[in-house]
């Protein structure tokens, strides 16, 4: 079976995390991770354009075969959820423009795939990411770690269990 290069994405207006893994022969291999930061003082349109431009550069550089994005979680702060939703929309369009198949996973599904339980704490997930990917320390910042978790969730959900990849 051909190796799958999976780009995970954790959307955010201030900080968008991305993480890339390769999955082949039931083995995960860490490739890269990072964050796209935008300054709060910039107009929102400029921040969204920066997310698009920088993420498109990441996609062109790493050429993933598929992508996974965390679904939107509505907490108590609706105004920040709207900003995250806008960033998420920009990321989805950027991924679509590159022709990369995209799937969505809830934060609980990602935690379960990485740490074995949907109620895992952030530090537990980061420690499991360190272990699963053979890193010397947990991946940081948090948004990049969450993106790596999304990529691992996709790796463990497709293929072996026959879940249909949709665009």
C-alpha cells in the first residue's frame, strides 16, 4: 500500500496549527509541524489572507495526499467562534484549490484516536503524540499539536476501517 501523506489542521484566526505525518504499513512517521500566526491589530481581511497565503505555501511545499481538519467547537464565546469559522473557511478553500481530499473530525474523535479516550486532557494528548511520533519532547505550540492529532486521527480512520474519504 502506498504511503499516505496527511496534513492535519487546527484552525484559528490568531494561530492556525498544521502538522504532517506519513502513514504506511500501519506505521506513523512524523514529517513536520508549525503554526501560522496573525497579529490582533491587523484588519481581519488581512489576517485571513495571510492564513491563506502561508498555508498555501505549506501545502505546495509538502504536497499532502489528504488533509484532516478539526470541526468547529462552539464554546461560550460566540464572537471568537465566528473568527475561527472564518479562518476554517479560508483553510477549506485553500485545501480545495490544491485538490487535496479533506475530512473533518471532532475534537473528541481526535483525542480518542491519539490518547484512547475522548476526555483526555491536553497534556495527555501531547505526551501521546510525542510517543506515537517518536519525538524527543511533546509538540508545541498547542495548535500544531492539535493539528498532528487530526492527521493521526485520519491515518487511523481511513483504509483499515474502510471509511469513505469525501471531498
